[in-house]
C-alpha cells in the first residue's frame, strides 16, 4: 500500500450556506489523500499502473464548479467521485477549506475533513 496526495489545491468557487456567498464566491482549498497499491507502478514505471494526478485534479475541479451549501456536502461529492473513477483506490481522505469564512470576526479558514474506505 501507499499514498498519493494532492495538497494545497486552490479554487475560486461559489459555495456557501448563504445565498450571498453563492453569488460573490470565495477562495477554497482542497487537500486530497488516496490510499492505493503503488507496488506495480513502482516496479513498472508506467502511469497506467497508478492514479493519474491530472485526472484526479480534473475530478476535484469538476466538483468545485458545482455549487454546494456545505463543505461537508462538497467533501462527500469528492469522495464519491474519486471512488467511482478509480476502482482500485482503497481509501480517500479529503480536507475542504473555506478561506476567510463570514463569521463576523477573524478566521483564516474553516475546514472539514472526511475519510472513506472502500468496503
């Protein structure tokens, strides 16, 4: 087993509980960790034996483009998509951050972290 991570992905998107947030948008961050068997890729040096980072990034980008009210919902969508697109992935962990959330005070980011293992 091994882990592939895409950390520090940033997007401008239109998520948020309040209608105003969905109109003006905000900056979001995603950290994604994939648990999978990396032995074949390590032995063969072939991309087809592992998770393609570009495809993984595209999946996250597509989910970020569809508005969501809650970070939790957005995170679950990312988990669902990764497990659907990569059947050989054993587990996924995603952290979704909203920068400068509208809390009425100083808060650099709000974050939720979700994890799912394939059954």
